[in-house]
C-alpha cells in the first residue's frame, strides 16, 4: 500500500490531510511523522521527511510537489493536477511548493505568516 508521510504538527498540512483524508484513505496509509517514535522510513530520516512531504509508491518516493499532485489526483482533483502538470504551471508549482516548504514553520494553529 502507498504511504503518505505528512507533518501533523504543521497546521496547514494537518488541515489539508483532514480535508482530503476520507478520499485518500482507500488509496493511502496516512503517516503522521510528527508523532513520537517515528524515525524514518526506507532509509530516509525523519529530519529529511520534515523538509518536504513524501509519498511512498511501490519501491520509491515521490517528494514535494510530485507527491502532492499524486495524492490530489487520488482525491479526485484531476482537472487541477492536469493543469499543474503543464510545463509552465509545473515549474511555478514546484517553485511555490519549495518556497512554502521552507516557510511553513512560521505557521501555528490556523495562522500562517508566509
């Protein structure tokens, strides 16, 4: 089974997973990496996984925007995924995700100073 590794201590991450969770659970195991005892998976440390979202698929990881697009598609957001996979949109989405991933630690509860 595919596994989605997300940071449950991140308010925005948690909010998205709570919103999409019911649609994702038939396809993915949701793993909150912020919980005590989680140290990593398949040779990737918790520290590395806390930098960007990771999705385990078969025998490899999708990371960052690629993981996000995959689970959005599983949740039924096909039109958005198709749009964001177009070359100029994908480039922008990848840059935006990378920026957000480095700034998300500025978020607390439902307030985000990105």
